[in-house]
């Protein structure tokens, strides 16, 4: 009976497609029938909030479960603002839409009307940023890309304690948010052809945590279900992005919420029954660092990340993969707005090195002294030297990690690799672009708008066209044009050209070469002491980390 009914629905759907009489597009996938909507101008169809997997209600911190399908019903894919549990900051100046639910493993698909099985289009899968604690796929409007003939997919994945508790136990080994992403990628590979997308021309991309995620997918041992990578202002080596597992995180949250226990199973059972709002808020109040970690291996448990960010390697997957990677010109712009005014009352140089490197006090003092002299000379830390402190913070957190990542990609024969710097700002009083300021030129962002004028439109057209060319062809500038008057050359082991995306687009070489050379030397001297390297014991220094077990 079910087969007969499904066949009848299929015939109805087929006739509908042939005569194109429906206002709402209808698509058949493995789960059943999905109904979307057409855009106001009729140029693309939207299929919003499609579930690609289910969160296990008995273990919402563990592996996702397959979605059972829609049965004989049609799934109305009309709402794309579902969010995974996260700390929502209620700002009256910020548009707050969306519903936070545990059943949040959804994705949004935007398909140009010209897409079909006979004309499958390249696919962009966008992984949102938000430091693995906030964000959702519905923040990113697709119009710029669908106009370029790209099928756009934005995804949700679990965040904070639900996505990134690393407890070193089989039930919650860690990195569940990354595993959710992989479930979404598998779903896309299997189903995107039904939406007119080419499953053999998929680019995964993201900014910040999304960029880090994209690169972790490139280095994971999972099957490669994509073909190109775009990483904007994020790598696994970014300071503060990759953490040591906090195996007591569930116990700490449970205690905070009133259960006094030292047992992980008891804590998880308690938290499973607790409100996700309370669990997420408690993790934030406790300042828990819940981000990607190196997982402990268990028999029969599928891991995602087993190495530290400095030991990630997968030449089989990296080889011949086109990569587009870069950052903004002043990532950590306006430090007081990022960290607060207390930033200038302490010693940020000492804090960053102390928190990220296992150095004895003598080594620490010497390293901090060298860095201080390089960035601020003999001046004290204050707002008077904020611009120099911004360069320091941007260099160690973002800029040099990108350079180290590019070096590693070249070593493993990624090809081609294109590097960029986004420096355009709307306000001519500013001297550079801060973190994520390129996003509203790529997407119609939910909470960030750019003024409509010729200059902004030119930047948007340029960056969107270059990204779209890369998604389609693996080359952002296949030919010169009035819009793109420069050929963007890929980097090599001997040369590092990069394109500057500003009022005037142009090619330069060796980004921030003097500062990057400084950090090359610093890591040559102190890199082996990084806290994220595998634990080992050194003679007379049992607390210091080194490069191998």
C-alpha cells in the first residue's frame, strides 16, 4: 500500500514538474517528498529546515540518529530559522529570530530555477561561525551566489555542551558538532542532485569556526564527500580554537545546576533531563572551553579528530584539493570591544604566551620581553598603543596560523592554493577590516547590513564573483574582465602572492612579511612547547610538552 501510494505521489510530482503548474516546488528525496517555496523574483527555490538527522533524546550529547523519513506526508520546508541550543544575547539593536530546540539538525537549500538533473549546478555548503557556541545556518541569505548559478546549502550543527563536550568516555568522546556536520555532508552528497546540485562539485566553506571546521573535514579520516575548501579567518591552529579535553565538564555543569556528583554517567543522565537553556547558560557561566579537541580512542567508537592541530595530516585527501584561504586586514580590530577595557590593565603578551605554551618562568619572561619589544618597544601596555596590540593579537590568533596552515597544505600537495586579504571598510575613518567584515558582502546577513551604494556593490560583486568562480572551476579569476582586472596567482612553496580585496583590487606578495617572519622564528624556538602538542616527558622537565609520544 505504501509503495503504491508513494508511486502515485511520484507520478503527480512528475506531471507537476513537466507542466510547471505549481507555485511551490516539490522534490523527492530518500526521506520522502519535500515542498519548498520560490523566491519573490522567481529566480530560485528555497527548501528550509530540512532535517538531515535526529538528536538522540536519550543522549543529546552523543551521536546523531538517522532521520526516519516523512512517510506518506509531504514535508513543508518553509522555516529556516531553527537554532541549536546556544547562549542568545538579547540586544535590542539585533534582530532576534529563530527557535532554539534540541531537534536542530536542519539544513537550508537554495536552488536556482535553472538547476535540473540535466543541468546540475556547483554546490556551496556553508558552515556557520560563532566560536562553536553560537550561530545558525539561517543567518546567511544566498542571493549573491544563486545569481551566479550556485546551489547554496547552509547547515546547523550542535554547539557548546551539546556539540563539544569531550569527556573521554564512549558515550561522549567529543567533537559531536563536527560529526553532525559530516552527517549533513553525507546527506548533501546523497540528496543534492534532487535539488539540481552536482554531487561531484561540492565546495565546503566557512568563516571563523566554520573555516576551522572545513579544514578539519579535509584532515579527518572520514570519506571525502567534497571537492574544494574555502577557509575564511579560521584554521585548527588558531589560538583558542582547539582545546584540551575537559573530562569533568558534565560534572561541573551538573553541580552548577544542583546535582552533587563525581560520576559522569550520573551527570549526563541529569543533564539529559534538564532544560537546554539551563545547560547552555551554565556552561557559559562556568566559562567552560567547549571546542574541538583531540579524542581518545575507544573500540567500536568512530572518532573525528585524533591528533593535535599541529600533527593533523592526510595527504591522500589534501592532495590536489583546491583551497581558497585568507583573513581580514585587521582581524582583532578594537580590542576593548572584544575583551573589554581590562585588557589594557594587564599584560596581554604574558597572558597569551602563558596560556598557550608550557614555559618555565625564565623562558616565559624572555619570550614575553622579545615579543613586547617587537610590537610596542619600551612603551607600557595602554590604549595609546592599541593599534600595535591589535597587530599582535591578530598575528598570533589569526594571521600566523593561516600562514602555518598554508605551508602545511603545500607540503601535502594541496593544489591550487589561493590566498587573500580582505581590507575594505565602508567607513573611511577606519584603517582596516575587522573579523567577519567580509560576510555581508558575500551574503544577505540577518543582523549585519551594508549601505546600498556603488562602492559597496562593486566590492560585493567582485568577492562574490571570485568565490563563485572558485566554486565552479577551482580558479577565482579564470580570465581578466572589467570587474576582475587582475589574475589571482596561487601560492607555491617559493612564492606567496595574495590578492588584496579593497577599493582597488590588486596582487601583492608575502603578506605582513616582517611580522610573519618574526613568528616563524618564535615558533622555531618555542613551538615545541605548545600546550596542544601530545604529552611527553623531557629530561629534568616532566611538565613540558614536546612533539611526539
